[in-house]
């Protein structure tokens, strides 16, 4: 099969179109003209996303003795955001074009147009943009001042006098329950708490499809270690495990790279921060992050809450505030990465091109599709239904009797189904079905009674 080369920016358009056409991702509230560059996950997208989250939980929580899980609230005590620094410092700089009213994130505009990094320096950003940059939308050079904007969504709660915020990251809920977890579960440092959940950021510009949205999901870990521990090897292991997870979702090693934040740009409490970047259709951008946050979070929450959060090391009798390594993962960016890594166009005959999503089977929304060869032969339909009913209790399957088998293969290729099973007249005589593999397009015969185990083995 010849791979057709698809230009990167063309690839993004094709992925967005396929997502809509095949029910992976829809623009939110489309019947009302769309809303805020937000998206809904359609039936196959929801499966894909859930499979990614399940795989993560299995790898990072169930699969490890040193990890436990948590599911904290989205609306948390407002004091928490004061303690964490989000209320005072979770700001991005924005700037508006006075002519066309287009709004930009000032630091991004500068780095994209001039390739320099002025993050955090408001006056310099205003000066640089007014002197050197034309509005990419209308071409005029007439700007407002750059100004900071807090990215937390504010809301109200009955009985609470002050504003309440939608959490901008899931981590806060972990820190405030650190003591509860230590007191209720038999965890010993080093150990971690993992959590999956929604986070909300009032991004100045939501863009690049589901890469940057205002409501998204994170999978975060706070890994608590002794302040005296040799942390570098642990940090490196976390990075390797994060990259391994990306590869399990289909990323090619050459599409992953690390970006270490320069020392002078680190927060005062961080010893090291590394982003794991993926080569998205729009270029390398942050997929995951890993930060050494010292004891900043626990000590801030201890200070602001007045509750002692020290950990008692039973073996040494010493009390201390653990330090923390924070591996963090964006679910929506994982979905986009999985789609980008899986997307392929292949020439399968003279002028005949198939679009295929080559997902690793573990994350494919549908694992098996079952077809009767002919729709109008009740004995074939009945047998195919029987096989489908037997599989679907344990394996995510789809039944399809519409159109010719070639078309049905193409439909399943486009949603990334690893195997298609066809029931034909031979099946009724020999008890064998034809199984066609998505990637090889090869067919093989499998006995009906062995089919379920055969599939399970292939997709595990
Ligand atoms: P960026 O620099 O791209 O804004 P960040 O460094 O602010 O990201 P973190 O605060 O480290 O991101 O958040 C952890 C993870 O959450 C990121 O690695 C990313 O996968 C995801 N994430 C952050 N912001 C968004 C967003 N607006 N939309 C989708 N995912 C996001």
C-alpha cells in the first residue's frame, strides 16, 4: 500500500472534517451558530476519549502500588486559589486591534510574528506590538495597551458571599485532600495521587481545534516524595513514563520532544519543569508537562488553612512536608494527538485512496465490526447477529449490513476499527468467519467459537 503524503496544514483540515463527518468531534451548539470555539465529543469521540482515560488510569493508578486515585469537586473553596497563587497570578496578557476589534494573546502574537519571547513583560509587549506588528486579521497597526487578564471563570454559589471559581486545573483538589488520603489509606511516601477531571480556563483565544479550548479535561498526578530524596532519577523516570504513554496512544518517537524551561523562567519554587511536546499538524506544541514543585503547594495550603499538613515518616519518626513531582496530561490534546498520529491516506488501487485511522487497538472506538455478506439472506443475518450479540457484551462492536462489503470496510477504516468479521455461506457450512485486518487489509479465517478470544488477544 502506498502512503499518500498529506501536507501538515492540509492534514489538520482533513482531521477536523473527518471528526465532524464520522461523529468524533462536533462544533458545540452548531444549531445556534456555534459557541466560543467549543466542541462536543460525538459517539466515536466519546469512546476514544474514554479509552484514553481508561488506559491512563490503568497505567498510572491501577497498575502501580505507589498510586491511588481521587475525584475532587470542580467548585472548590475560594481560599484555595488564593493559596495556590491563581487568584493573583494566573494571568495572560491580551491586546486588541482597535480597528477590527480582534483580540490576541500578546506574548503569542510576538513570538509568532517576531520569534521572541516577552512573556510577562507588559510594557515591552505593548511597545513591541505597536511598533513592529500589523494586525494579522486586518493589516492595520492600531493597538490598545497590552493588559493582564485572569483566566479563571468566576461564578456564584448560594450561601457564599465571595466569588467562587471553576477550577483552572485539577491539582488543587489533590493538595487539599492530601491529609485525608494519608490518614485514611495506608500510603507511604513516595506515593502519588492521580485524578481525571474537567478544568476551565478563560483562554484569550481558543484555537487549533481541541488543542486549546476553555473547558477541557486533565489527567494529573501529584507524586509526593521526601525532601531528602534523590529526585532527579525519579523525575527522569516520570518523563520516560509520560513519553511511553504517548507512544501507547500511537505517537511516533520522532514526533515527541522535550522542552526544558530555562532556569530564569521557572517559578521560584520549581526546581525543574519540562514540557513534552508533540508534532501536531500545526507544529511541536505542549502535550504533557512535568514539574518539580518543591513543597510550595502543601506549605501554602498549610499557611492559608491553618491546618498542619506534615507527613509523619513512621520509620524515622521525622515529620516533614513532602515535595512534589507533578506529571500532568491533557485529555483533549491526547485525543488530537491520537487522531493526528493515526490519520493516513493510502492508495489501494488505481486512483483509489482510502482514509484510515490506524489507532492502537486499545483506544479504537470500535474494536470489531460484524457483517452479514448479504442483507437479504436471513440465515446470514441471523448468524451474524448471533456472533455480534456474543461479542458485544465484552468487546465494543458494531453491526453493519448496509452496502457492499468493500464500502463497509472503508467505513470502518475511517473510524479506525481494527477488525471486520464477515459471515458468508461458508460460515454456515464450516463454522468459520472471514476476519479482515484494518492495517494489512489481509483476510484470514477464524473459527466462530474461537473468535472472541482471538479478538481479545489481538486488541489487548
Ligand atoms: P499552554 O502553555 O499550552 O497554555 P500550560 O503550560 O498552561 O499549557 P498546564 O497548566 O501545564 O498547561 O496544564 C497541564 C496540561 O493541560 C497541558 O499540558 C495541556 O495538555 C492541558 N491544557 C492546558 N490548557 C489547555 C487548554 N486550554 N485546552 C486544552 N488542554 C489544555
